[in-house]
């Protein structure tokens, strides 16, 4: 009987699970509300039930499962399989890996969701074949993952890959984390909207004013739309977003030397309007002592990255004997 | 017969070679002028002669050599053993590994000198036992090495570990590399001296003025000495050096999550006068959402790090079957 892999994408809102064959072909998937307020034990029970149902629906038994991977928000102690802390979900020091292992009775790996997405893109997406890469998730905040020597960089005590909090402007804007000048305080969706709102409050003229009058606030999407439509203030704001992201790419290049840097998350819906100026500023501001061949591109996998990455990572770590 | 390892530290001025036993105990070492102007072939001949002499002096034959490691300045293609480019030595696209292998007839690894120093500190110095660490070399420029998952981060196409060129102040001071706002433009010995010189030229009052009148210029050492003696302008300059290095440490923490960051190079002679304010600014400016346990400390090995690291790396890569 063929064996299968389970990929679990545990988010604040939804719980997605996919069954894959050994070549990582998706056999079946489903998504249900995570209902995290019911607590970790209830979430684990949901994982157990949905997994059993999907495995059965694709003609398998749970005995066919090789291993399962779980992606979760927050800081994760991968070695011990513990969710240390999250900002959106109130899970603190939850031994989620052991709980899921006890429920499914298979080897399990627990990993931060951005790292899972990074691994998915490396295995089956825009980073395919790159032993050195980085993924930048652009949403309300900025997160990401880094791969060096073909391995995820987890860092000591769960540090590493917190690339939203790289300081690009000493003494700059205050970030939600308490630091000043983080890339997240300039290049994220919320920072882009906030900078536009501040510029207008300071007397800047912009077609975005109508949006404030109508909606009471500006979204990052609004800023990109008005920038595309030719509004000068919006254009200055999106240029600063791009310039700050280009600086982040320069810093990543000099530290870990990725072959590709891949953008992922809600903001990439802006398409070339986002990416083209990042490339332009990167080329303008990168050092001149050597020509760089790094590629800046978009992620390829979309919303399925979470389950693909979790299943792929489970397979990888199982083969290496790292999870049992 | 016991086997030995050879560590070669090839610098712009000197060529140092050490013979080590398999436990990396130094048996014998010597240093001779590198005379790089004579060209790569002459340097390789010197390496061959000095190695043969040292091996013989410690009662061995060249047949006892397990492997040899070479540390060199510049950008190195480790996989192919080629010195791609250096700023101080005019070696471009030199297949130094193959040349030394042909001369010594043993397996050879070629690596960038800062990476070699980083490896030395990891194996036998202040980074002992740390699977995640970074080394920052503080001299005329700023260089360094990064270790993640127990392996040196070499990056794609020899990038990676160029931590002097992390941008900490977008649109800041012009760096020699062509970028603006690099840490090297604030925290290096030359930048510290330059900022002091500029501050005095701009009308700042300082006891350093006498140094300019006497010597025509200020050194980084002068700035630290006058800062220690209570000169206010010198203190502001050394504080900015420390703050910029603290920002570099914060950025390294968030990207690769080192357990220890180790300072190395000429500037560390300033001792606690250098390190204490770096720690102070780090604690002031690091995020508040989690307490960090990272250690900032000095390198332990001194001038022998180059030969120790080269021999240790040769041993490590040979055991892994990476060099033959």
C-alpha cells in the first residue's frame, strides 16, 4: 500500500489539512474554522478528526501516514515541538507536537508558519533548487524565513528569520516590537497605510483624501491603487515602501547570500507595481564593487503553501531521522 | 605513525603556517613575509617549502598530512577553490586550492580569512559549542563570518558573511563599497577616526585637536584613549561607534539567531571601553516583546586563529568527504 504525508496549516482563523502522496502530489484537502478559543486540546481533536476523514476519503488508513507537519503562527521551539508564544493566538508554551503525535500516532514536526511557507517555496515553488534563499511575507507585519546550506535557519532559542525587525533606519519610526527603524515600520501593509495617513494629516494633497472622508481610513491597497492612478503623494509612499524593502534585500544578501529572495503574502497582489520599484531601488543602492546576480521574485504556491510546506518538511525531517 | 593537519594563514603581509596533531594541538608554527608581488606561483612555492620544513622539524613526513586549509583575504569560491577577487592583494580568479594541492599533494580547502577565524573561534575559542554564532572583525573595515546549523554560511556565489555592508542608516554616510549607511561607515576603526576628524573640522572642541596638530591625523586608538580620559567629543564618537555595532548585533540576531556574537580584530584592544557601551546600546534598542539571552563577547584565540581555523576546517571538511 502506498504511503501518505499530512500537511497541517494551523492559522488563527482556519485549520487547513492536506493529504499528499510520497511525491508530494496533493490527494485531498479541506479547511475548517480553527475555533482557537476552545483551547489547544479542542484544536488537536479537530486535527485528529479532519485528518482521519481526509485519509479515509482518499482511500487510505491512518496506518499509511509516514509523518505529519504542522505550521503555526508565533515563536516555535522546533526541537521540543512547543509553541512558545504567539501574538494573535493566545497559545503560550503549548507542546503541540506531542499532543498531535499522541492523537495521530505518527511522527510529527512543528514549525513556524513563515518557515513552512519558505520550505514549500524551496521544495515546490519559486525557490526550487536554491540551497540559499529567503522568503519575505508582506502583510500587516513582515515575517519570513531563511535557508542556508539547504537548511532552514531556526537560530538559537527560536530566533532567526525575524526579518521584519531588521533595523534599516537607526532612530527611525517606532515599531510595534519596541525597536525603532525596523523594516516592518516602513515596508509592511499597515506601515504603508499609516505613512500615507500621516502625510495627508500633515497637509499633503492626495486623491486618497476622498477615501479617508468615505471610509474613515486608508488601506495599503488604496495607496497602491492611487499610486498606479498617478497620485503623487501615494507614489512617494509606495516608493518609500519599495526602497525600504530593497534595503532589506541588500541586508539579507550581505548576511546569508541568498540566490533568490521571494515575496509572499497579501501585499504581492499589487504585482509589478510592488516588485518593479523594489528591483529599481535595489539596483540603485546595492554596492558597486561586484555585480550581483540575486533574483527578486514572487512566491509561486499561493494559499496552499502552508499544507505543502508542512508535508514536505515532515517528509524531509523523517528521512533524516530527525522526527520519530 | 600519528597524522597531522596543516593550517595556512595567507595574508597580504605575512604567510603563517602551523602543524597540528589530529586533536588540533599546535606542534610547530612559523611566519614569513608573503611577498605577494612575486605572484601566486611564488607564494605557492613558499607554502610548499615552509610546510615541508615545519613538518620535518616536528618529526613528521609530508606523507603524514591528512589535509591542509588555507585562509585568504577576499571573495572566495569555496566549492571550486578559487580566489575571485581581493581588495588588498591583486589576486583575481586564482585557483589557489588546486595550486597548493598540486604542490603539497594532499587534500586542501580554501576559505575566506574571516570565515576561517569564525570557524577557529567556534571550534577552539569563544564560540566553542555554539551551533549558531557570528564573528565580527573590527579593523580598518568590518568583516565577519556567520555559522547556522553548525555550518559556515557561504551564500550563493560567495556572498554571505559580508556583514560590514549591512545598511543600518538608509541614505547615511557613503561607504567605500558604494552603498550609503553601511555599518562599516560608522563602526569601523577608520570610520571612527573619520567621524572624529569631521566633528573637529566642523568646530567641535576636543583634546584630540592636539593630536591633529602633532600627527596631522587622528587614529581610532586616539579617539578611544581620549574618550576614556573624559573628552566629551571623543565620547560622543565612541558612543556612536558602539550604537552602530549594537544595531548590527540586533540585525544579526533577527536574521540568523546567533547564541554568541564574537568581536575580533584590532579594535578589540580597546577592551571594555568598546564592549560595555555596545552591550548598553544593545539592551536599550533591542525589541521588548521577548528577553534575549544572546552573549556579546571578545574572541579568545588572538593572532593564531588563522592557522587554527584553517587546520580545523581542513579536518572537518575532510571527515565529511567534502575535500579529497
